[in-house]
C-alpha cells in the first residue's frame, strides 16, 4: 500500500496552517515538542488548540512570542494581525495565515509590542532592512514605529546552526534546510543581492524557525511515501512595507512559484493568501504532481488560518492509500521521428539512453511525408530523467524535436537471483504475480554460458529455468 499526503490549498498556505493540518491529520504532538525542545531556543511558547472557520472545526497551532509586555499573541502572524493590541485573540484576527512574512518586509516588531528580543532567547526578528511589513493582508496597519530596539540579523548560516541542534534524523534536518534555502534564493532574487547577503526577517524569526522545523518533523513522523500539493489559491491587491507598496503575490512568493513550477489559482479574495514560507513548504514537500485516479481516504485534518474569507480559511491535509499493484508506475514516453540519421548513430543513441537509466528504448519503422522511410525513436523514462534523455537525443541523433507524454504502467515485483550451474554462475530475474512466480534468465548470462559450454541458446535457457 502506498501512503500519500495530500495538501489541499484552497485557502492558500502558510507555516502555522501547515503545522496545524499535519498535527490534525495524525502527526504526534509529543514527538514535535520533544524535537523543538532540543533546539534550546527560548522566548516563546506553543499554542495547541481548536477553532472554528466558517463553522468547521480546525486545529489552531501558534507560536507565541514572550515579550516584556507579555502580549503573547499579538506579534506578527503573517502581518495579517490587526496590531491594535486590544483585539481579543478570537483566532480570527485579520491575518491571512500566520506569521512568516519572509519576503523582506519584516513585521517590524519594533512597534509597540516591545519586541526587543534581546533577552537571551534567540528569536530577534532581524529587521535590519527596514521592511516593516506594516499590514495584515488588507495593508491597513502601519507597524513601523521608530523607536525600535536593535535586533540580531540572521543569515542562512545562522539558520543552519540552529537546525543542526535539532535531535532528529538527517532527512528531517535536510528538509528544514531546503525550505530555508528556497526562501533565501527567492529573497536574493527579489532584492538583487547575493544569497549570502540575505538576512532573514520573519523567516529568521523564532516563530518561523519553529514553523519550518515543525513541518519537517511532522511530515517525517507521518511516514508517507509521497506528497501531492494542490494549486495554491492566492488573493489580489498589495502589501505595504517601508519601501513602498508591493503587489500580491509578493515577489518572494512569485519567485518560488516560478522556480518550482507551483500552480497558483487566483481568487477574488483581497489580500495575501500564500506566504513565502508557505510557498517554500509546498515546493520542498511536493514529490508528485497529481493524485492517483483512485484511492482511499484514511484520515483528514484541517489547519486554521487567521484571516476571514468567504470560504473557510483552512489548509486541509488528507492521508490517502493506494494499492501498489493497482497504482502501477507513472513514467514518461519521449518520441521523435527521424529520417536522416544512420543506423550506427541510432544504435549508439540507444546504448547511451539505456546507460543513462532509460527503462526501455526502441525504434519503429515508419513512413513520413513524401513517403520517406524513417524510424520513430521511443524512450520510456522517469520524469526526473526527461532532461538528461532529451540531451542525449539532441546530441546523438539528428532530431530537432521531441514529443513527450505521461503514461502509467503496471509493473510486477521482481528480484534477481544468482544460480550455480555445471557451466558456472548465471543470473535469473524472478517476477511475482499473486501466488505465482516466473523465471527469466538474463540474456548476458545465457550468452556467456553458451560460449563456455558450446551449447545452443534454448538449451541453456531451459536449463536455467529448471535450476531455480
């Protein structure tokens, strides 16, 4: 059985929404808390609770920063908060998701929240570039008060050091690093600066560090085999920062969507629905582009956002199961019609393609326009091999164009066995179907034994089938 995690982003995606959805769908809260404790970060506490979004019960995960004024929840949650300090924390504070506006318009926690996070807890909001992201998603709230305290600036190396302290397997740390790398690359491009000069604002702040690491820990804890992410619903309008007004989707989010082929679905909701951290999470987690044609829902969970839209502001997570023998294997077929290439060149191209990992390569005689005789070259490969296969085709053949399309195949479980015969060792492929086994001697082994014994191919082949 193949276990699939599906993230349905019909109301956008952000850090705390994702953590809430993963916890609600079955990630272990105690495992998460233990992992976060190993970071040895202070100055915050976690909120685990429930809330209602359009009448739907959803998991409300939050990172509360502890400040001198103990305003705990009125920090920046994705700049969507109405930083009025008198709102009642009803979980519907006007912010589209949470708190990780990493797109260089920092949350200017210098405002009256007194976020002078200098008291040993390592979560200063690194607002060195003055990007006081001064609004919730409706851009109405200027947070940029001038008497802010200095904050420690974090670059990607500083983030890595924090992740290195995490008591978790290396794949979890690698996933967290990848999410930060994606945001850093997007910020560097948005601001036209080298990667090493990017200083993280919200993404470097404690709450966003917690969000990203929590996502990595929770995904690992769920133990899924594949992750599918739906198109990301995004709003319209603009976001104000100290440097001016920038459009939605903000540049960092747009850069991530472009670089990692994330599909955005634009809506008529005013304001930002996809934060840069949310986009980075989607880009880092996605392993497959589409859901299987049929599957079974094992469990669902919902993570609450913090803004009110006409639709429920939730990120829904589903655990799906797919039977392996019915699911088959998605591959890609590359094809090209070639009428001006020698047989020797085509033979070399086939060898190069197979050596590069193609599942199969073949030629089909065809007639092209003006009745010219030609060959259609066909290649089966995995999606991540398409680029390397096309490079071989363009270099080793005379083709000037390649068609490609996805296909599904059903593959029998198989294993290789080595058997000993009176003429020496040979390899046999064993395939299984339900309660039956089929034995296929490998060609190279049959050929070698034929030459060694002087016997014919069929005799050796039948003998090897009996040997197993």
